[in-house]
C-alpha cells in the first residue's frame, strides 16, 4: 500500500461501529479485521456488516482486509433452511463481495517468491531458516503451540493441557465468544484421570500458568480478551489461540466431550448463541438430554431461536406449553416453532388446525407458513382454502402472496380481481406486483402506461417487468408490436430479449435482420439466450442452422451452445446427433463436452469408450470426471478401483470408497472391506464405523458393535445421527452409555 494510507485496526465490533459512525474510514485508508468472525458472528455482527456495506457504496480508495478460517466463512455464508431465522443475512451479502485469497497450508511450490519477499522481512527470513514450507504456521508459532499442548511437562502441564482441551472442544462445537475461566476450571476434571485429579488447591493456578506460557515470545494457548471499550483486558475470560482451535477440529473430531464439559457449559456459559451451538453439537452426537438442557438454558437467556426450537419439542408433550413458547419466540421474530407446529397437522391433512397456528405466526409478521399451507391445499384440490390462506398472508403484509393469488384469479378468468390484487401489491412497492401490473396494462393495450410501470421497476433494479412485457408481445406474435418492446427490454438489461426478437424475425422471413439481432446478442455476451434459439432451430429440423449458431457461441469462448444442443438431442433420443456436436466442442478444447461425452457413452453401456475420455478429463484437473471415473471403476470392478476411489475420497466423495467396501464384502473379501473402511474412519467418515459395527454384530460380537456405534455417534455427523437415533431411543450420556427415559417437560422443570 502507498505510505500515506492510514491503518484502522479496531479492537472489537463495538469499536468498529463507533469508527464507522464517526466516519473514521476515510479515503486512502486500510481497515484491518483480524479474525473477522469476531466482528461478524457476534451480537453486533449484522450491524457491523450492514455498516460496512453502506461504507462500500461510498467513495474511496480504501481497502478492507480480513482473515477468516474456512469453517467460520461457511457458517457466515451458509444457506438458511426454510422457516429458520436468517441471522447472517448482512454478513453473507458483505462476504459475497470479497475477493478471496486462500492462504495455503504449505508454500512448497512458491519458495523462490517467499525468499524474494524475505529480503525485506526479517520475520519471514527467520521462518525460512526453520526448513519447513509451512511458513504461516511458523510465523504464528502454530506447531510450537501444538507441541506445548500435546507434550505437557509435569503435573501442571497435564492440568494445563486439560484446560486447553476444554477450550478446544468448546470452539470445535461452535462456541465463538470468550470462555469464562470458571468454565475451563470446572470442565477440566473430565479430561483427567483419578490420579491427576487428586491435587492440592493450587492446581488451577499452576495449570493456568502453563496454558498461558508464552510460546516463542509471541503467543499463548489461552489468551487475554480485550475489553469491549477502552483499554485493558476483560476479566474472568480467555480465548483459545486460533491455530489450536483449528488443530482441535482435526485432532479431536471423533471425540465427544466428557460430562464435566457439559455441566460446566450449562453452568457458566451465558451467550445464547454459544449455548445453541453446543446444543446442536450435543444432539449430533446423540447426547440428546444435554442438548435439551442447553437449548432450554439458551431460551431462558432470551434466544428467540432457542425458544422456537424448544417449543417444537415441548408441544409433543404439552401442547399448551409448546404453543405458548412458540408464540413468545414469534414476538421476537423467530417463526420456526410456529411453522413447525403448523406443519405437523398440515402433514396429516388437518388444515383447520394448521391454519389456526399459521395465523398466529402471521399476526407477528411471519407469513411463510400460510403460503406453504396454501400450496399444500391447492395440490389437494382445496382451491377455496388455498386462496384464503394467500389472502390472509397478503393481509399480513406479504405482497408475494398477493401476486400468487392474482395469478390464480387470472387463471380462473377473474381478471378484475387479479388486477386489483397486483395493483395493491404494486402500490406497496412490491417489484413483482409492479411487473405483473405492467403486463396487465400491456394486455389491455395501454402501451404507454405499461412501459412507464416497467421503467419504474427498472429503476428499482429489476428487469422483470420488461421480460413480462416481452412475453406478452411475443405471445401475440405481432412483429411490429414486438420490435420496440423487446428492443427496450434489451436496453433495460433483459438478456433474452434480442434472441427472442431474432426468432420472431426469422420466422417472419426476415433472415438478415434476425442474423443481425443474433450478432448483437452475441457481442453483448448473451450466449445462453442465443443457445435457446439454436435449440428452437434444431427442434424444427434445422440441424445445420442450430450447429452454426452453437459454433458462433463457441468462437466467443463459451461452449454452452454445444452442450445445450447435445442435451436436447439426447432427450430426443438422437444420441448420434448429440455425439457429433460434443465431438465438435471437444475439438475446440471444451472439457465440459469431454465429460459430457463420456457420460453419454456410459449411459449407452459403452464403458470402454467412456474410460479414456474420463482419464483425459481427470488429467486436466476435472474433479467431476474423477468422481464419474471412480464410480465406473467400482461398478465394473477394475483393478484400479481402490486407487481411483481413494482419490475421489480425498476430494470429498467418500461414498465411492464405501461402495467399493460393500462390493468387497459381498465378494467375500472381508479383509479388504475392513481395510477400506478403516481408511475412511481415519479420514473422518462416520458411516464406515456403522458398517464395521454391522459386521461385528453379524459375527455375534455385540459389545464391539456397540462400541463402534458409539464411536460413530461421537463424530457428530448429522446423517449418521439420523440412522443411529433408532438404536438408542433416549440418546446417549456423555460417557457413551444409553440414556434412560426422560422428557422435555421434566428437563424444563429441572432447569428452571
């Protein structure tokens, strides 16, 4: 960066919000967010993200630099399931704009560049002298921290390691906030044997000193936490070094924390989000009773999401209590509980009860349940009920529901009511309502009014209205009417407009004008829309014209024309024609076509033709081809099956190796099957443990089978949890023993 750029390095999210409010992020400045999850994942995270988004819309130049571990990025950008609160919407929008720079685990392939940079960086020069290519970790003293943790010296070291391990497990199971010292002290007992627990009262002082020993004079396993405002550190809390948090996720991924951990978390953690994350982690490991307690504690501390979750379970045991809690959650904006309570009767056809509960959510602004109920009723033929639910959602402010209802009324021939509904939505500023209103005006012949409304929608950032106007004039088939409308739609940004106009023009016999329109669309990069014209040509028997258009697209660097044409021909059982266009695309260098052709041959049963194509694509770096190749090799039991399936597992597709193990088992090669499954276990795939347990059970070794199943549960894999939930009706205790009968109502009374 230029020397005259200023650096802003806020200590926490509060400081960042204060700096942004004071307009401290001026042009020619750098905002440095080390461990960005500390700013974006906490209670102020959405406010921080929204403030940064607003600042990004203003003048620069300025730079925002952030560091973020991959798992934190995934949690901040994950898609939110239907009916669940979207707690990271602003953060997801912010991170979508980021330019990602992946910091490699090793710089082995770039050491010359590192040596050049080290001439001006003494710390980097010292890191190179260690002889390792893992320079980032050395600079952060990461490996030394791991050695300090894994090789403790003396009794204090053993106790200190227990504190660090408790912190590791907390972060591994989703805790993001500072860790109370009292939590670490109480949790440590479960990580020690009886001898190491027989200590004098000063054990914790010495253990904490060990866990806070300076490593290479730069870092500690357990670190201080800065005060939210002002100078100094926050008393009574610590944070785990980031490198150890990442190490813990790898090294202890197959472990479930001991009883003392859960007791300490319940007693000492006070951030509802942390408790909710631990509850989820407990449930994934079938520690259902502790999940229940942690959810209830999070709800008690004010978490609307936790209230909603608890309400769903309590409702099964006490409907009045469950519904009351779900309504409390809804007043705080968490509608998932009421949505779920409505879905249960809805699923068995009790639409009256489902409607009653959905209306409770709608009264607080949550209308998704009514729209879902409407969809189910319409599928069941209950048009009156379905339309009533859409109207109820619209009355609660859901303009999308009004537009859906308008569409139903229009299909039923009630155009007056349809127009009234879309007008109501449009007057409320709903983009889709405005777009539908524009289309209605065009249908009525009021071109000027239609285009005025479409322009208004365009100013709101959407081309939907122009697209709908194009649909109207295209359906009428009047070229003179369509030309100006589709031209304006194209100018407004509708990528389909020019190709659609070209097709109409071509059908009218004006081939030169059509070619000119398609050329204009190609120059604008509207390749997918032009490919649609190629499909239309092919459909009417103009194969040569279709391939010519696909070639024009390919000459501009995109193979979408060939690929879509091949798919359409395959669907029409014209495999020969599909192969021809794919081979043409391959000659032009298309790897997508190479993989597609291999799949075409495989579907036709010609594995020998598919294999060399897949190997060629794999050599070019195509992971999808590797997966297809591995599946083919396993299915045909080729000699390279295990090697290729192993490579597929390495890139995230363990199911291929699992299938191979099943085939080896079926063939009677039990040793090979076990070897493959043990490999999968070592790489973190819990399903392999379930398969090993099933084999032990078949051999009569019930004790070993149970041990393996508990180990599978300890991985915390959600899919495995679902299959194991049938084994233990009430879940497991932290030590892996089966839980006795318990209820949510009993636990609610116990924890209150």
